């Protein structure tokens, strides 16, 4: 991929139409400032360079129909793409990972290590790659997010109606979301409801950090113990709310950090796990259950545990059998 720098000479003022109504401001800006690091975008918003209807807002602000978005002059890196460069780093094509597709939505088995959006040094994320592989899809937007290292079911809307319907279902708790995760330690209870409020902040580098705090947003996770090992426990985590890093922070706060978690985990343990064969965070979005936003059909979308994680479970089982 070749990159050429373009200097925008003037402030842009964009009117929000139906295609962006309800979209978060940071996602809106990332899509329109190709090649600009997310850290720069966050600084622009916090510094008041980006304004909505003349006023300051947070990056999490959701745009409304008719809003005027002021975007200042900014240097952007515009990728010049030829057909030969359609593969992202690592040569992964996403189309073979599609679990379900119709004319309204796609359910994808996202690989670990791939961000959902480009930015912050990442030239292409899931959504940009899908747009290249499926040019026939005129409309394509992420319904939700998964952390870069998290694998599993990810929904992409192919119609505005589907996006709005799925967002409403998520807000109303009508989408069942279940993850598989391996935590350090022996989880004590077969089933445990964890209700700990979470406070999110963004560092000056644009990195999201979440902590348990009394004045945070309510967060509810149901953990089910699936399998116990000598020093680890395999859990199913059902999200009743969808807060940033919810599973990771809930388990870490309780003293059971997720194996391989480089943000909230046990760093010395992670080094030992890497030598044993676990090279990334053990967190996988295994199952989504919801009503189709257009047809109303009940959908159950499941993604099997990927080979790197299932192989590590085999290592643990074999070690205990010796």
C-alpha cells in the first residue's frame, strides 16, 4: 500500500443525515479521517477542535439528525489501494469467516489480533476489510465492537434499518451475549451474578481504561463455571449489560484475571503462559441470540472456540493427567 499525505486547507462542516443518525462521534470521525490516529482524533475532540452545533461534546456523543459537525484542518494519510493490496496484515480474508449473511446483516467470526476499525497505526480493520472484499454491499456498519484480541461473533449491518433495530435490541437487553474465558485461579461458584459499576476514562494517548467505581455505570455479568483446572477455570460469561471491557474488569477486580490479558491481567503470569503456548488473551465471543431486525426470525449465531484456545485447554488437561 502506498500512502500520500494530503493537507486539508479549510474547516469542514458536515450535516448529519440518516446514515449517521445515532452513530458515536468517534466512529463518525474515524470513518472520515482516514489514516489519522485515534489518539489524535480524541485530542481534537477533547481540545474543542471538533464541535457539534458550535459546542463541545465528548467522543461518546451520539449524533442526531441535522447536527452540524465541525472538523478542523488535519493532515491525513490516504491509502492508495489496488486489487493486489486487498489483504490486511497477515493475509487474512474475512469472507470465509462469515457465519451468517442475508441482505440485512452479516455475522462474522472475527479473528483475534484484528481491530474492528482502522486507526492508531492500523491501516485496516474488520469493517474496512469487509468493504473491500464485499464491494456489492453499499451500506456496511458495525453493530457493536470486540476488543482487538477478542475473537468470535461480530455483527455488521447491511441496512440502516437493521443497524437501528439491533442497536435498540442491545439497549433493551434483547440480545443474548455469551463469551468463553479462562481465568487464573479456582472460581468458587457454579453460577455467580456479578454487579459492579464500571467507570470508563480515556487516557491522553486515546486508550480506554475501566475501573470498578461506585459512581460508574451499572454492569451485570453472569458467570457459569464450565471446567476447573489446577490453577485456572474455564467460564461462560453472559453479558446482561454491554460496558467497555466489562468481563475483563469484573474478573480482574474479583482476583481472577483473564489468562493473557495484557491490560487488566497478571503480567508475570502472562509471560509464563506465553511460554506454555497461550499467545493472547483467552476471551472468545461464542454465542449471540436475537430476533432478526427485519424478518423477526429468531437467530442463534455460534462461533466455535478457535484452535489456539482449544489447543491451550488441551495442554492444561494433559498436564493434569500426568
